[in-house]
């Protein structure tokens, strides 16, 4: 990874990462990730050189604690070996949004795939950037296949629909430091912005 400093830092307190996924074909389960960090490098309020998002998989919540624990086991996310989901986008021309999807390089466990997602700019200025990201991920493309047919009430489908809201504030962070103190730098930035 490059060490170029980002000039906007994600505020997890003001952001959300939600998903819905097929449950037993007939219904859907809603869930979210509670812990994550991110940053982006913006040029002239029109061009994103690089955007990064790191999600702590162990923070998943689907409203069923048994299912959540099973998702963290070796048969699915395997959080003992792969703690984070990472997503990265490069060279995004904001003037082309939302008409053109953005290609995100997403890594789950040891698998990386390019996934096109829709990005809507809610606001962008020198102090704050807010984005909404929607789209679908085929979980089986990342080797995420439910391994426990003996517990049908906990089965998970193969397509996740994403609904993500990200709020970034002006600040500096080295991308490699993401996740070390995910809420410290961004919350400090957010509180100073409110003054």
C-alpha cells in the first residue's frame, strides 16, 4: 500500500454501513457493521485520487446473536485470521457521479474482486464530504458460502445489498494507520468542526 497522506478522515459516529441479504430465499435479513474507519484524498473538490474503507468484520450485527457468532467462524468470515474487509477506489471524477458507477477493489479474506457500486454525492466542500453508496455484492464470489444446512433458520443467501452513508471531515491520516484508532482522529476532527 502507498503511504500518501489522505486529506479527509471518515467520521464513524456520523456514518453507517448497512446491508440486507437473502434469508431462506423468501425473506431478507438486515444487518450492519458498527466498527470501521476510512479516508480519502481529494483534489480541487472534483477528483478523488484514492478512497479507502476498512471494516471490522467482528462488529457485524444482524439481530441474531447466534447467527452473528457463526458468521465469524472459519466457515464464513473467519475473523480469527481475517479481521477486516477493505474497499478501495482510485481516480474518481466527481463530475461523473452518479451517472457512472465507481469500481471498488474489495478484499474479503484472501480474495479481491472489482465491484461496481453507485456513489451519490450529498455534499462536498473544503470541510466535509458526504457520500451515499449503494449496490450489490455476490458473497459467493468471495468464498462466503454458508456451511451449516443443519441450522436452516440461520442460513445466509449469496447476494448482499449495500446501503452505505459516509461522512468525511477535513483532516490528515496515513492510510496504513486506519483501524489503529478508528474513532479518535475522526471524532476529534468532527468536534473541532462543530465549534
